[in-house]
């Protein structure tokens, strides 16, 4: 500390020993060094800090954009893969090669994935590709991710070749069969990671995992700024913890800053050299005369008056400065006295002018306050200078805001928030910005403004040459109300005419002139100038059959016999047709009772007259429809008494129209209930009406069963009406057949469930046995064989059910009918038929003459194959099976038909079994020794009937069965 103090003392002593020139030079040099160093250091640190912040902010923004882009692209492609995996059609198509060709292949081929190089492949349960967006899809049977998905039943993912250019994200999604919840295959999604990374940044971009391991992209060498964002991905990728990382090299970022620092140092060196030179030069002229100037200045400062002077002894600038200073002091001394006189005079004049200005200001303020127009002045900064009371009264809700000094924008914004202005919408800021912009233009353009209380103001604002804005506001509420009322009245009259679509005419009876509006002429197809405004031209277009009647009605009204003139007649159109018009008018009479003027309108009633004709025709049609309709109808009048009962009602219920017409709804309900069975009786009109008026999405279906009339089952419903003559209509529909069909459908579903449950129980039992017990290889093989047999049976049942469902739903719409030669088709079927157990195949037809029918080749092949399969299954002891073709004629229609006859020598059927052979799920053998689903012959019957034919069977128990499939011949 002692050494530092001595050094400071040495510096101070050395500085004090310097002359003024040296002190000035040293001081300027020290100040320049200190200031330059501080500025340079501060600038460098500030720029460095700002550069780091900007770089980090830029990296963060780029990283967020990159993260969002990757998330959106991955989410889109994953959503597509999940929709494929969850789609029931995908699972069905895996088991159906035709489904793959018609659904999966076109669907995937047409996909445009959001990631370049990505592909989606649908594979079966063994990993073999079934369909793919990629032309040469790989085999995933040995892929670990696929195997883990198949084993665990959950979606799996993995990253192949991390850190390599070919790094790929692989996602495996299970495809479950909805009925069994078994995994039938999977959707394999491959996404190359490199194309996910953007190339539009100058920064380095790569993907890494949670531990920082490089997955894709390139990581720079050396120190750099980095920003890592975690990708928020949908399941099942939400556990991967992938991160997108952006970085920028530090040396490149700080290169410009280092260059700037060197430039600052060079500039500082040149500044220091200049400061030293300037200090040396200036100190030489300043040092000596400073004392003289200081002394004179102190004397003048002490006296307060210019009384001292400088000695003049030099010829340089300071000498001339001293002489000029002395001259200035003399002039100041002379001017000082004159200035005092002038100040006294100006003071008196200022006080007088101030009094006059205050008087004029008060007069102007009183004048402004007295006018009814709102007046305001805003200064150059748009702040209120003044306004009158009328201005405040206009903006009563904002009175407390309108004070001198308040900004126009603040007054308008807060007033809008208080509901001061009617024009403001939900976007107040946009309205305020528009209003302020118009105000600041101040071009003298009139602006209409509507206030929140309904008043209207006319605003005119001008900008003065000094930049002030002077505005006037005039209350135009009464004028606007009058104008709006006038416009509304005119619009009402115009709309009334247009809405009525009427033509107007005005007849001056004194002059004979008549005015026809444009609509009066255009409704007849004429232009406005094609018909003269003369009565005879108009009467010439009246239909000859209507002319006398119309003329008579005119005369009666002109004589005062009728209050109004009204007539319906036909007028000739330009195209030669006639239109019906309704002409209505009223005459104006003078004091003597003479008609002087008549005005009215013409209405086109052609459509109405046509509608009346259609109504008459429709009424006759409805009467015929009700007479012929199989549904029964009962209508009630406004008093809810029976008004009408259709003939079908009598056929359904046995009640004649005379039995129910005139009954009120209670008596009618009681009368109809007596005709019904107690188990399904008529619920009554009140109950039907209450159910119809309920807010339930689906009203209850009401069924009644008639005690007589063939035990019919009727569906009864009600419809309410608002017409003047009918209050409600009761309708009856014969659903006896539908009810029986529903019963049979329920029975069929119960049987189908039972048939499916039997093999399912076996599969479940054997599989549980395999899972819970340790069995020998032979036992395991037996169990697996049993499971395979029962699975095959289930597949057969499901396939045949699907065939029946398609036939029931589409009927013959799926059939491709064409000319088929029966013998040729049968030979093809026999050649391809695989007889069971090594038995010989069936013998074919021996008749070589061609027999042509119109048939679906595939469906007919299926029907014959089913019959052949049954022939072999139900002749387990052997025996030949023969197929031949026979001919016959339908007696009633005299139309030839062809019969395909299949004969076996098997176990045969009893008459009871023969009667049920076409029932679904019925099997003649109940022992279970003969395999089958019980649906084959049902399918055969449906196919043959859709060909317009029939199936006939003959069988004798123990001797065999003959099946003949009859089809109409061409």
C-alpha cells in the first residue's frame, strides 16, 4: 500500500510541475485513453453478449420449427399406419387374396407418404408382405421388432443402423381380427431418419436419443452452440425420447466480433495521435492570455456591468480578441441603457396586448359555447385543446374523458369500450385504428357517425396551417330518421309489389288513358314498349269466353253496385298461350258520384288454377289409392271423431266403414280392441298419440293381433295433422309375414351361434389343455390336429354364412349371367372334383347333345359341387355317384327346362329328414361322424332359385338320394 501511495504522489507532483501546455496535452491524452478503452471494452462485451443471445434465440427458433415439422410428418404417417392396423377390412383382407387385390393394393399404391423414402407394408402373421407402398417390400419374418409385436400383442419400435446415413425408424403395429381378438398380422412402417432433417438452415442438424447418441445427421467437431428439443410423438413412439439438435460453430459466430475489435483498436490509435497533436497545438495559444481574460471576466462578474477592459498588446488572435472584447464592452455599455428603456416600453405594450387577447379569447370562448354545433380543437400531437358544451353533450358517456390534454385515440378507445359508439364491433382496436386514421387526415370530408344511444352525428374536420385539427359535429338524427322512414316506405311498397309479383294498372276514366306497369306486360311475355297504354289493346287480349263476363263486372262496379272490382279471366300471351289472371281494383268517384279514376292490380294465377286442377285430380287419385292400397287408413275430424275408413281397414280388421264412422276415438278404441287378441290388443288412441309426441329418438312400434281375420299381425301408427278438416290419421300395415320372418331370423341366429360355439369350445378346450399341461409329442399332435379340424369347420361355417349373407343382401345383383352349355360345365366340374378317401370320381353325362341355359358359371359350379360333396359324405360305405342331364317342361307355363341330376347310393334319408334338408344348419346325421356345417344345401337352394329354377329331392333311407337342379332352358 505504501508503494502505491508513493507512486500516486509521484504522478501528481510530476503533473503539477508541467506547464499549462503539458497539462492540457496530458489531460486530453489520459481522457482519450480512458474513454476509448472503456467504450471499446464495453462495446466488445455488449456485442459478445448480444451475439450469444441472438445465436441461442435463432437456434431455439430453428429447433422449434424443425421439431414441429418432424412431429407433424411422423404423426401423419403414423396415423395412416394406425388407421390401416385398426381397420376391420385390413384384417379381413389378410385372409382373402381377392380383398388384398381389390382393397389393400390400390389403397397403398395410391398413398403419398409425408416422408421421402418411407414405406408402409401390411404383412401376415408370418411376416410375409401382403401389400405395400414400396414396389419391392422386404420379408419381416425374421425381424425382431415384428416378432416382439406378435409375441407381446403390442406395437413395437426400433431404430436400425443408428448414426449411419441409412438410419431407419421401424414401427410394427398389430392387426387384430375383431371377432377373435387374435393378431392376424401387422402394419410395418419404415421411416428413414435422414430425410426428416431439414437442409434449409446453415446450422448443423442431427437426431439423438436421451443419452446423446447420434442417430441421424452429422454432429460438428469442436466447440459450438447447441439447442436440443425433445420430440413429442404419438404412441407408441412416445417412449423413444428422440431429440432434434441444432448447433452453430463458436469460432464462426465470433469471427465477425474479433474483426470488429481489431478495427476499434486501430481507430483508437489514430484518435490518440490526433488528440496529442491537437493538444500540443492548442495549448500554445490558450495558456498565456487565459490569465488576462480570467481577470477581466472576474471584474465584470463582480460589478454586474460592462466596466472593465483587456489590455491590448498583441497582434495575434488573442490581441484582436482583446480589442474586439473591449469594443464589445463599450457597445454593451451603450446598449445597456437603451435596452432598459426598450424593456420598459415593451412591458407596457405586452400588458396592454395581454388584456386585449384575454378579452378576444373570452369572446371567442363564449361564441363557441353558445353554438349548438359540437366544436373541438386538437393540437399537433392530437391532444384536446378545447371543446364546447355541445361536444360534451354528444359524448355524454365519455364526458369524464374529454378534458384538455387528453389524446383523441385514448378518448375514442375508452368511449368504444363503454359503448359510446354504435359502429364498434367485437374488434374494437381495428375500429379505433380506422377512426383515428380518418381523424388525422382531416380533409374536410363529411363523416356520419352513429352513437350508442341511437343519435346520428355529421362530423367535418379540417387541419389548420399550424397543424391543429378543428372539428364540428352536427346532430342529424331527425334528418336520418326521416330519410330512413322514407326509404323504408319506398322499399316496403316496392317489396310489396315484387313480393306479390303483381302488375299495376291506373285508368283515367275522364281521358281514357290507362297506365300499365312493366310487370303487367312482362307477365304476358311482352316487353314494356310492345303494348300500348290503351284500354282497347288490353281488352283485345281477353279470352272470348271471358270478355262479356269481365265487361259486365266492370260496369257493375262503375255503377257503384259493388264495393270492389274483382274478376278471374284469361289473357292472351305473346307466345299464343293464355294465362289466368286475377284482376282487382277500386274506382274513385267525384262529388256527383261519377267515376273519374280506377286503379288496381293483376295477379298471375295460372299456377293456382293449375294447382286447383291438380288437387282435384289428386283427390280422385287418392280415393283410388285408398281403395287399392293394401294398408288400412282411418281419419278423424277436428273433433276426433272417425271420418273415413279405407276398404283395406275392413279386410284387415273385419270392421265395416259403417261400424266406425262417427265414433269418437274412445269408442273406436274400445270397438277395435274387441277385435284383437288379449295378448296383443289395441293400445288406444291416447297412448299412440302420447308416444308420437314424445321426444324419444325412436317411437315404440305398436303391433296388434286380430282375433279373427286369419290371425293377422298388424302394425299400427298415428300421424297428427294441422289441417282444418283432419286432426289425425291412423294407419294399419299387415306385418304378419315380417313377424314370421323375424321369428325365423331369431331362430337362425340362435342355431348359428350354437353351431359356431361347438367348434369354438373344442378349440378353447384343446388350447387350454396345451397351455396348462405338459403333454407328450403325440398328445400335442392330436390336440393340434383337433384344433385344426375345428378351425377348418369354423372357417367353413363362416364362409358359407358369408355366402348366404351376400346372396340374401344382393340377391342376383352379384350374378354374372351368360349362356352356358350344361354338359361342358358338368364335365369341367367332374374333372376338377377331388373325391375323398381315394374313391373314384363321379360319372359324367352320356348325352352329348348341347343344352344351353342362362346362368352364372361360378355360382352354378358352387351349387353342383356342394351336392357332389354331400353325395360322397353321405355314402361312407362307397358306391358310385353319377351326374347326368335331363329335360322336362313346366306344365303351367309350357316352358322347357334342364335338370342336373346327381344320384348316390349312400345312407339315404327318412321323409322327416327329407322335409328339412334345405333348412340352415340342419344335418341328417346327428352323430358327428360325418363332417359338415348344415349350410351347403341351403346355399344350393338359394342359388338355383335365383336362377329361376328349383331343387327337387328323392331319397329312401338306406338306399341313396337323388337331387335334381332344374334351370330354365334357352
